[in-house]
C-alpha cells in the first residue's frame, strides 16, 4: 500500500470535471495533479505496508524471532495475518 490518498482524491475530482464536461476545470486539475506528483514523488511511490508470504515456515519463524524489523530502511512492526478461511465483517 502506498501513501497516495491525495492523488486518488485529485483523480476523483478530475473524473467529476470530465463527467460534467468542464474541460477548463479538468485542465486546471491536471496541472494540480502534475505539480503534486512532481513535488511528492518519493512520498507517493514509497510503500507504507507490505503483505509478505513465506515459502517455508522457517522464514516466518526468523521474522518473529527478530526483535528489530527494518523494512525500506525504517523500523517497522509485523503482524500475523488472519487465516484466509476466516471472515471478518465490519460495519
């Protein structure tokens, strides 16, 4: 997962402008999007979460035993995923 919520919001806004056939507004939003992406390229392209699968149980056990976990150069927390057969319902 990436930290790109603002890009998604700008794209939604652009989609509304296109849907409404407001071409001048679309062009303004395109400029905003281009500027935002250029100014925040590292932020929007650096992963913030990862889903990791292991081929062997020993890899998972090594991860659990290691007290300090570093991912993309930053100390991070790791959590075991729920069993894929479990269903989690939220309202």
